[in-house]
């Protein structure tokens, strides 16, 4: 038994050491042009260990099962030698490819490299024969070294099974009991979030973040989160698709109506968890606030999940029926962002979320899209972290945001702060009880937290130059709201408040939460051409107001003529209303085809 455990421990530790050495080689080979010091290597290793441990446990699965089987039967060493050979070649390919491709790609190894294997001539045209031969030699050398290391560990593995039956049963039970621990280690714990690339991001220097990412994990993760075959969304020729969407995505700002007293306000964007307008009756104080600012009364959420709605709001990027862009770091890192744009103007950027910021790769998305400082449950006390099922409850995080705004205003540097609430989410565990319905009660609690925050903020000097943007990440299906009533389900608030707002008014144009980016940047007189699917709804160019929402392979779209909800799996219309539904459906399909093509090209 002891020799089996030594074998497993040696295999695990050797794998982790391999990953650490690979990080060192990666950083040495690619450090040119990056601001890196020796101490950064230790930070990279420390932050990357969670992915390294998880990946090493994946590798350990086969040896672990072999040890379990060897308690009863002889396991030929050649079987594990073959496995070691496969792992050695796979790791060598990952390490050499990752280190070699990074100067060309600027991001970690992922499954996108597979698309180039069908056209190897592109590789020979890009680099010299000597370059390729050197990499091939490195590949062979690394594979041999890795194989020899695993072979040394394999010597510890006993060949003969355990001789005594009673001991066999005890040892088997121990292995079986340890299996759940391996699964937990691979998964990354018992929390809501599973192991993902974003959890090792820790720096505003993307090279350090990339260095911390395990290339083997990055490849396997991206392979399991690929777009796949999206040919079912190819409805029209490219020319016809462009014709149908010609007036939809007009992103430029032309003679925009002026909502603000300044083009450089301090900005705070708050995403209210699940706060669709269906819960307006539970949020009376928010309804009163709508009379005090700019109320976009016909704003609709793009999607039904937080990870998707967050990208729509902060990057002005559309959502999709079957994939989440936030969960695909190789795609999300290419997106524009409000934070990136304001950083260019000297703004300090910070994002606050009281939950696990690694959930759904949120961390990597926020870092890549320009948020410099991230504040999450890790920055609160243990008691605060356990104040709600999802993390730190809203009254506590609202207070943190209030303090941050005061400090930011005193600093004199313009700032952009983002904040996602979390308490208005099942299991609806809030500390107050105002309404009998637990769901509506959770939104009543959010309403009080929000309104108290605004009133306190209004009494401070920070209010004078502040633009406070309130919207929801999405709505939810609740009671009478279902797929037959998409207008109610998708309707979300969008309200601009603060001393930077010129006067209260209602903007009744149909729009999406993804239009926030272009509309905000338009008001700040900043270019936003890179936000290709966000519209400045105050611009004279916004001539075809529309709203779109998708979920579970279905998409709803509305314009002034009506609305249509289409199920792509059933290939039929579920809900339709209006005077020109056939045209509306064609535009809806063309919008989806156009945006999916953009995502595939990123």
C-alpha cells in the first residue's frame, strides 16, 4: 500500500513541478516587451497553482485507478508506460506550442490552434525551416524528459496484488473513499464556481495573467467551450444578411440629444440582479427615482443569465441562444469595454461583486475588458461572506460602494465603478421581511438598499459630478411570466441619476441593455466604433429602434410593428403579434446570423 501511495504522490508532484518549470520557460522566452521582474515569477506560480493542481489530478486519474485495480490483479507496467508516453507527448506539444505561439498570438494555447492543422502550409509560410526544426527538436527533448520522469515514479508501483483478502477489502475501501476527494480537487472545491481560467488572473499586466494559466488546462477548457457547428443559424447569403440588418446596427453618434451637464462625469454602473420590471410593484422607491433622472422606459434585456447580461451591458455586445461569451476567454478578451474606453481617458476603474468573482470566468472577462481593481467576497470578513447564500448581501456591498465613491471623489481622479448586486436571487435569503411572497420580498429588500444608497449619496459632494446608471442584468420567469409573454419577462429598468444629469426625462425609444455602451460614450463625446452592436439611442442615426432577447435556442425580437418569438430547435414561431411578422422574423434571424459570424471571427 505504501509503495502505491508513494507512486501516486511522486506522479502528482512531478506533474506540478513540470507545470512550474513550463511557466519559467514561458516567461523567459516571452518576457521581451513586457514589464516583468524576478518577483513576478513567484507571483505567477502562486496564483497559477490552483489550475496546476486541478490539471495534475486529471493526469492522476488513470494511475489512481490502476493502483485500485492492482490491489486485486497484476497490472502490467507497460500499460502505465504507454499512458506515460501519451501524457509526455501531449504535455510536450502543449508546452512547446504555447511558448512558441504566444509571440504571434498574444494569448494562451487554446483549441483555436486546431483550425490551422488543416492548412499547415500557412505555418511554413510564416516561419523559417530552421525555426520549425528547432521547435521539433525541443518537442522531442521535452517529451523524453517528461517520459523519463514519469518512468522513475513508475518504479515505485508494485507489480503484484495484495496477498491477503481482508487487506484487499480495506485498501479498496480507502481508494473508493478517496475518489470523491479527487473529484472535488479537480472541480476546484465545493463552491458554486468550478475550476476555470479566470481564477488565476490577478494582475493588470495581461502577460502575467497569461503566464499563470496552465496551457494544458487552457487547451482542454477551450475545447469543451467551443462554438461548435452553428450552421443552423446560416439563414441567408452574406449580401442578404447585410441588407436585412442595414438599419439595425447604426453605431455612430450624430447630433445626439444632450442628457448630461458634463462630458466627463464620474460614472457608476450598477447591475441589479434579476430586477426585471415584472417586480416593479415590489420596488416602489425605484419607481420614484425614475421621476428624478433619465428613464429609458422601453429597455429590454438581451439574455436571461448574469454572465451573458453582464457582457451585454459592459461591452455592448449581443447575447446568443446557446453559448456564453464570458465562458470563452479566447473570445471575451477580444471584446471592447466601457472600462477600456474610459481608462484611455484617465479614468480609474474598479468593479465590485459580493460573490465568487471566478464564477463563469467573470474575473478574466472583467480584467480583459479594462477593470483595474476587482473587489469580491475574498475582500470581506468571513461573517460577511456568509451573510447570504451567494456571498456578501447587498446592504453590506452597497455600503462598500458608497465608501469607494467618497474616496474616489476626494482623489480628484475621474473614476468608473461597476457593481453587481446578488441578494435578489434564489434562494431569496434576505435579512428583512416586508412582503409575504419571498421572491417579491427579496426585490423589496433590494429596493430599500438601492434607495437608501442613493439618498445618502445625494447628500454628499460626490453627487454633483456623478452619473449613476441603474439597470438589470436580466429578468426572470416568475408566476404569470412565461415564454408566451416575452415583453414582460424581458423588460428591465435603465435609469440615469446623479448631479451630472441635466434634467429628469423619459426616453421611450425601444432599446436593449447592450445599447448602454454606445449611448453613454456618445453622451461623453467619445468614439465607439469598436462597439459594433451597441447603438446610441439618443443619436439621429438611431432610425430603426429594435430590441432582441434570446435564451435556450430561441430568440425574441420587437420593433414598432410588433414582436416575434422563434424557437430554433422546433423551427417554428411560438409567439407573434404585429402587422409584418414575416419581415420581422427575417430581420431577427439576420441579426443572429450577423452577430454569430462576428463571434466566430474573434
